[in-house]
C-alpha cells in the first residue's frame, strides 16, 4: 500500500481566502495550475495523472479522456460551479466509483443579482447611454431621447424555476411586475406559490412575457431552445436575459431576431464561446448587452463556491459523503 499523501489537482487559482485555505491543507498534496491563462487540454491531461481528486471549473471539459488520464486513483471530481454541463456524467456513470461535487445555493444571490442587473441595463438602454457618455456625445438631459421601459405592470417569464429562477423572480417583483409565468420540465408548486407564479408551456411563456429570464441548466432538453421559432413567438418589445449557459440560445438566430426587431434587447452573461470575440456582431449590436460571465463573481460568493468545492473534494478523497453531490 502506498504511503503517499492523496493528490488533489486544482485546475485554476482560487479567490484569495479559499486559496489560502487550499495552500494550508496538510492532509493532501495540492497540485495546482496557477497561471492567469486557463489550463489547456494538453496541460490538463498531463497534470491530472495520478490524482485522487480533481477540482475544476466550468471551462474545463471533463470527459472520458480526462478520467482515463487521471488513472485508477481518482475518487472525486469537484467543480467550482453549480452548472455541470462541462462534465460528461455518462462517462462518470460508465466508469463508476467517482463522485461529482458541485456548488449549488452559495451562488444563488449573486447570480440573481446579475440577472436583475442585466434586466435593468436592457430595459433602461444602459449600453447606449454609457457609449454616449464615453464618446462625449449627446446634449445632456433630454425629455425625448434615450428612453427605455420599466417593469411596472409587466409579465415576467422565468425559464427554469430553480433556486436562481426563484431568487430572480423575488427580486423583480418589487419593481412592479404584476404577473409571473414559468416553464420547465414540470410544475414546481412549492416554489411557485410564494411568488404567485403560473406554470405555462414554453411557447406560452414566450408569447406572454415582457421580460424573459433564462435560469435553467443546459442539457439535451434546453440546448438551443431559444431559436428562430422561439424569437418569432416573443413580443417585439420583449427583453431576453441569459445568466445560465450560452448554448441555450442559438446565437445566429438571436442576431437575426435582433436585426429584424423580433425582440427589443438581449442581455447575456453567458455566450458561446466565452469570451465572444470583440468584433462579433452580437458584441457590436446596439440591442445586445454582454457581460463576461460574471454572474457569481463577488468575493463572498466565489470564496464560498471554492470552499464548498474544497470540502467536496476532501470528502470524496476520504470516501465520505460530499456536502453537495450530483446524483449520477
Ligand atoms: C455556475 O456556477 O455554473 C455559474 O455559471 C458560475 O457563474
């Protein structure tokens, strides 16, 4: 039996407090990719070899090849994210014996805050307003230009009434929203009742909503659901906010929808790829606001996510129950 310490490989630098904790661990040997540049596939395949635990982030593609490269000691994969579409869960199921940890709950507030931020930016045409100031254009206060819209009396559509969807709806209600509809794989009465939210089909949600917030996970059912047909069903005044995953939206169809005025504005924290090139037509589009995936990017939340991921990794290495585990 080997007497070496278990190896924990971490694919990226953590925020300061969690990084300090990681560096102080004595019951595992920590190996870490600390460069400012994301770990490349080749680096990952090489560095993961012989690891007992792997802490990864959402831009690391974790598939059968990585699992094989890790070797027979690997007991746990712990992603510092609530979304785990970057992990091939079928490969994990087939392999067996490896737990998957993730970080639900701790990022709900920060992500819901970002969703509201984007909704307001879109509604109040903040992209244009900031450009006007940066370019030294515009003549100061005007009664008739730069006018946006407000949420008073409007219908909010939440695609995916999970933790983040609920927190987003609760935050938006005080802005005067009068009706909330939601869609998803099944009704969530427990979550919907306190918000007086109504379960409707996806098509109905598109038809009724003034503001549509995408809060669902990316999976086979949700990939590309915002396509040409979906945009055609939406109100021409509608705002679309996505803080979930870029691939839920067909970006070519979104561009066409914005060009044709099928919807008023899209505000995205997530895109494919990330980041979008600076000259991408969506980045340049006056009716599209894009943030660089900062939904959970607060000191508090990123440290909490990283700490939970460390907890999950340590528990998995020791063969204990993970604090937050994906059912495989
Ligand atoms: C996640 O954890 O999945 C989020 O996208 C990070 O912001």
